[in-house]
């Protein structure tokens, strides 16, 4: 039925590749293209022999012309960008030049300033409309499934949504003193940035990790959760009409925070280049090089994740509350695709977004966030492809 070009060959890409190969009726052919081609070859060797035909290519996705050339020679229906946020715009430019649909899991960030904003990608809306192609932004778990959960709540349970609290908990243990569950550079940039949430039409800024609560999560138990800014807050504030308050919370262990504090205090998380033995290096990029590769955490990580949305609003003039969440087990993800649950919960929705585009179910010219489409086919696909969700109509609320 379709062909997908998958850019990137890291933790998330590995899950996307596995999931595409599990659905050969939709993904007849894929090409895995990344900076380090040996990683693409390793993935191909693991999965060869199934019905999906796998190609590989060496690609520097910072170079639009290289991406255009590869798209022209492979001829995909859709490009799944699971490289890094820095490559979003060059890949979108290449999709525009070749008339191919685009899917990603993280908003564009300039390399020198951690700025979590959709403005650069939303600026492509008219160009994508004119070219008759779809760009689906943020089709991971958060952003991604959290937007679909919210759209589903809006469609089926609420007349008005007033408050959304997204809670992302990882109770997994990988046994290392300190490691990040996805790309360390992107992860640490996100966590060390100022917190921000939306209330009554305004953005309220908080000091990094300064707002903490305890929340008792289904199947995981009580955890410390910290307020962070997360990119889906921006699109949900625009797309969920009438919403008054949106916050994002993430769990961190005290051990993780102690390590992060020390690393920050000694300047290891800085993105300002320094000269070391005559060579310019960026401390955070050096730190990434010495931390465990997230793709290697799979066999060591035990425990569960729980990510969901706690929503308050009204239905038929009466107050209503709703909690929708997915629980994922690290060991089960590893047994199925050789990855831990963070890569799994991101890679499955990326595959689903691309599948809905190839099938023509989620296809409209322009640039869209996931909550702007009909959530039902995506929710159905989550249950079918490894991320089943559960509902609670009287959850504990966050004050
Ligand atoms: P990894 O670092 O494991 O993988 C990134 C891959 O991209 C690597 O294979 C890397 O190549 C490749 N790459 C980097 N730069 C280029 C380039 N210029 N050209 C071609 N390939 C390049 O990251 P993850 O798999 O952990 O994360 C992938 C994406 O998923 C990130 O954007 C991250 O923000 C996003 N994400 C989204 C989540 C969500 O829920 N929405 C959750 C978690 C992650 P090389 O091997 O040479 O370094």
C-alpha cells in the first residue's frame, strides 16, 4: 500500500521500524536513513526476512538537497522524521520540494537556544496547503497521544474543557546512577528550561523544577511530579477552545535530580561552546557522549510508565472529570521490539500517524497538530498496536 522514509536510526526510530515491519500491508517498503549508516544496516539486518522491503541510506538531514535527492530516488508517500528537532525544517523543506507528506515527534528547536515553540513549523501551513500535502506535527506520546486523548475527551465526553493536567510518569529502573530515557541532549535541554503553564489566556513562568506535587498513579503508586513546560501545551491552548488552564507534570526520582543538580552546578549541561585543548566543544554534547545511549537501556529497564491526561470541564451544564491514560511495561516492550518503554511509547504513535496518512484517513493539506484530526481512528489504532488506554471518570484531581 505505501512507502515510508524513516529519518534517524536511534531509540525511537528502532521502534518505528519494528512497528512498520509488523504492518507490511500498509508499509510495503521502508527506507531507514540516518547520519551513521551502520545503525540503519543493523536495524535492517535485525528485521530482514519479513514482508516489508527494507532499504538503507546514509543521510545528513541538515542538508535539504540531500534529503530531496533521497526522496526522489526512493519515492516515499510519507517521511517519518525521528532524527532530532534540529532537522525538522530542512526535512519539511525537502517534503515541500517533492510533494511528500511529513510526520515528526518533536517541534523544531534552533541548536543554540532551547526554544520550544511551534511558530517556525506553523509558518509552513500555507506552503503545505498549496502543495496539497500534510505535515503532522508531534505524533509521539507527549506530544502526540496526549493531544489525541484530549481531542477524544472533547469529542465524546465534554461540551467544554476547562482544565487539562498531563501527567507523565516513568517508574522504570535501568540500574545506572544516571541516564536519560531519550536523547540526553534534548532531554536535559527540556528539563533545565524554565517551567511554564497556561492559565486564563496567559503563560505563567516558574523556576525550573520548582513546583512539585505527589500524585497516586494507577498501577504505579504515589510519585513526585514536577511542573515542566512541554510543547503540546502551546498547541492545545490554541486548539482546545475555551480551555482555561493546562499544565504538564513529569516524575523524577530524587537520585535523578541530585545528579542533574551537580551536572548543572559544574556547567556540564551548558550549551555555550567552550574551548578544550584548542578545540571548541559544547559541554552538553560532551555529556551526551559519555552518558549511556538511551537505545542501550532496553535490556536493563524494569517497571512501568503511565502517561495520561486528567481533564475537567462540563457536560450538559454539569461538572465532569475524566482521566485517560496508558500504562506501558518496559520489559514487555523490550521483549517485543528490543527497546524500553519511552522509545516504544514514542515510536508506536509515529507509526500510527504515518499509517493514517498513507491510508488517507488523516490527510488534509496543511500543517497540523494531532488534536486537529478525528481522534477515533488513532485511539482504535493505539489499542491494536501496543498502547491500550484506560479511562477513569472520577480521578483524583490536582489542585
Ligand atoms: P537518538 O539520539 O537515539 O536518535 C537520533 C537519531 O537521529 C540518531 O540515529 C542520529 O544519528 C540521527 N541524526 C541526528 N542528526 C542527524 C542528521 N543531521 N541527519 C541524519 N540523522 C541524524 O534520539 P531518540 O531516538 O531518543 O529521539 C528521536 C526524536 O524523538 C527526538 O526528536 C526526540 O525529541 C523525539 N522524542 C519525542 C517524544 C514524544 O513523546 N513526542 C519522546 C521521546 C523522544 P547518529 O546515530 O549519527 O547520532
